[in-house]
């Protein structure tokens, strides 16, 4: 009984923490995108609770995220990239309606894979070929609390898998060989050093001007 009560208390405490974080995010957020070097990007996001009950809040968050994607000229964005440690991501691909995924689950992926160049709003200026499944089947909820299942292929499948990785604390460079990953980390360190030098010792904000970054 004691262990059961402790588990319930811990769950309730975590729920309150998540609600407090979300409320703080809504109040303070200027939708700044976190970049490589932030520990948050390698942390696993927590499930969203009471989606339908709090649909107005999640609609607002999703709209803000989609605006950030548009401003950054990307194709997707996940909660952890903006400091929101809950399982939500958005996708906005040319020729397709904007999509919101809350508490997504990857049900199935194809055995066939494909290599494609990826970028990331959290790692500006960096591109690399990443091998991913060609198709994916995902189940999630939208910002209104409606459940749906989607089978995707091509760029949509890739963006979904990329954003899902963010919820697991995985960056696209983590899927590269150690050699390629090290080269990228060295390059980003040099880029950061150059920005600081140009700014007179103060780090300058990253410019986000490339398409198909997530």
C-alpha cells in the first residue's frame, strides 16, 4: 500500500511540474529556438495530459510553433526545441496542410530505407545525409484532442521521424557515424567562435535562412 501511495504521489507531483512548466512557457515564451549545446535537446519529453480539456492552450501552443517554423523557414519543430518538455511537434511542408502531433507513437516503419540530406533549426548551418525508413505509420492526437493514425512517406515521413527523435532527446547528428558527428561538432564550435569574435565577445544569434530544417 505504501509503495502504491508513493507512486500515486510521484505521478501527481510530476503532473503538477508539467503543468507549471507549460504555464511558465506560455507566459514567458518568445518562441526562441534552442541550439546545439543546450542540455534540454538531449532530454526526453514528458507525455501531454488532458489534451481535450486543455485544447485551447494546446491550440495556442501549436499555432505559436507553426509560426516559429515559418519564421525559421523550416518544415517542423518539436517541443524540446523551444524549451517545452512535452511530447508535441508540428510539421509544415509545402503543398500539405500544417499538422500537429501530440503524444505520438510510431506504430510501424518500413524495412526499406532512404538517404536524404537533413538540417535542423537547432543546428543552423549544418546539413548531413541521414538514413531513415522510407515510410512510417504514426498514431497521435491533434491540438483538439482528436486521435488519428497517419501513414506517411517521402519528406513527410522523414520530418515525422526527425521530430519524433527530438521528443526522445535525439538529434539528427546522433544518427551519423562518430567521425561525421565529430566533424560537425568541430564545425559548429568554430562557427560559434567566429560569431563571438564578430560580436566582440558576445555570441550573436544564429541566422535561420535555409529551407527544410526541422
